[in-house]
C-alpha cells in the first residue's frame, strides 16, 4: 500500500544439525514459513544426516553457526592445541571465556575455515555467518577473523554485539568499519526475565524496532530427543518458541503490523 512503511525482519532458528530432531523441526518451520532461515552447526555428528533431510525438503542454502565450545572441532587436534581439551573436544563455554587470551588466533581462523569448508563440501550454499554462544564477540581479534571470512565469501554477518555494553562494543564497531561486510541490525531474543522468547517479549521488542534496518529475531526451535538433552540446555524451550512463532503467523500478526519476514539475502540488495 502506497505510503505505508514496511519493516523488514529476519526470523532465524539456530542450531540446524545439532540433532536430527532439531533439524526436522527447523525444516518444518521453514516449510510453514514461521522462520525465514537457519544456520548449520557442522561440528555436530548429526550435520551430515541433517543435510540429507534438507535436500529432501528442497532446502539448499542456509547460514553457518561457527563453533568454539563443547563440540568436536573439524580440524585435526594437533593443529589447534590451544582450542581443545585433552579429549580432543572444545572447552566448555565458561572455561573458553576464561581462556580467551590463551587462544592462538591462527588456530581460530584455521578452525573457522575448516568449518566453512565442511559446510560447502556438503553442497549447501552459504548465505551468512553467525556464531554459537556469540563466540564471535569473545574478543575484537576473533570478531575480526569472522568479518574477514565474511568479506572473503561475500556474505552478511549476524550482528551479535547486543549483549555487550555500549562501551564494550566500541572496539568491535571500529573493526567493522575496516571491512566491506553487511551486518544485520540488533537481535530480538529472549530477555533475562524470561527464559524463552515469548509472544509478549517478541511483540514488545518488534514494536520498538520501527527505525531499525533489518533486525533478527533469534529463536531456537526443534523436536526433542534424548540426544538433544545430552547436548543442549535448550529442550522444551524449543517447543515453546515454536508455539510462539506459529501463533503469530496463524493470527496474521506480521501482516497487521506491516512486517515483511525476509532472509539474509535481502541485506545484499
């Protein structure tokens, strides 16, 4: 309608490939258009079977969820000794935060490149980069690696700086200006007072984003399984967030509020 401002938003579910159950739930959400995109966790053993499921559903492109904690790395352990424990797995996130200064940045770049290589070898088309537990923001130096890779592959990066204070964001913002990389605007996600993204929390944040370029609604959806409970603290939360998004879609919330649900490709136009 002429004269009506249309706000673009991206609705993304993290963790494609963490388990086949989560992947099936995300694919169902993509099919029903309650999310517009997802990102793949290639460090999971279920990534390959999840790619097969995606092909069966006609999904051939998505983002990459860069990982530095808990999972098994793609690189050979001998090549990334500062990133891993003795058992060959990444450190847990709490330990990783304490060890940031000890991480060899060349090893970080090597591992991130290996994850991109595994993603591309699967036949999927890379649309954007995100990071698991926002590890891209552990330090400005790691953020710089992510932006350099995004520039190399000509893809956008999800803006994950929102959990940092304004002062802490400044060195990251300075680095951003050194690269020709498109960033989404702020993240819309669950607040500290609510463990999941509820309809109330989501709609309140959407109402406050009319001046933003393209915010990302960050969700975690998928079907439950024993393997998920062993790998993630987000279990029934994924069902609740599915219900939140599905309910908004069914009731025509986005259309009534002039919201256009888009993908990261729209950032490149």
